[in-house]
């Protein structure tokens, strides 16, 4: 790694080369945790995950089945091996479920009471976490971008 940094500092290497090397190093260092599991709710693939940044306690997942799941990551049992349970689900029977695959879920950075989701159904939904209801739904087109930014 120091060789990459020295070459970059001397202007001998392209910044992209250092970036690729670091990305590769990080990917190769990933391991699956053998002690923590997540309750399986999605019937198909999971496309997106986001852990809330305030307490790092809750995780959102969005799947190719259109379902969104909220998990509690806290280990209340204090056992070394435990399963993170689903707290609530926006399932197929929920009136506000996405019609197609969920591509992005993201917590509001300052409050766990709100998150967003986007989907191949061309909608962006802003959710109230406490009621699990959509506060605002926008079609993903350029004309409504200013409305999203103003929200």
C-alpha cells in the first residue's frame, strides 16, 4: 500500500489505480459473521441495505420482491450467537408496497422516524417509520426533482 501511495504522491500513478487497489483490498478482507444472523423475510434477493446512523441499531432492507423490512440489530439476549429479528415489514399485502423491485432504502440522517425508498415502479416514497405509512410519494422524473429537494 505504501508503494501505491508513494507512486501516487510522485505523480507516477493514476489516482484510479490506487482507488482500485484499495477497493480490491477491502473486498478481499470481507468475512461472513458466524455469530449473527438476520431473520429471513424476503422471498427473493435483497437489493439494498441501510443501517441507521444515529444508534446503528436498526437496518432497512429492500428486496426484488418489492418488500421492505425493518430489523432490530440489538442483541437483547446477550448471547454470542443470535438472530436479528424483523420489527416490521412492508409486505405484499401492505397498501403502499412498491409494485416492482426496491432498489434503494435510506434512513433520514438525523432521525430514525423517517426513511426513503425507490423502486423500478418509478416512485420515490418518503416513509414515516412510526406508522409505516407513506408521507409523500413522487414519480421519478426530472420535473419533480425540485419538489424533492425542497422537502
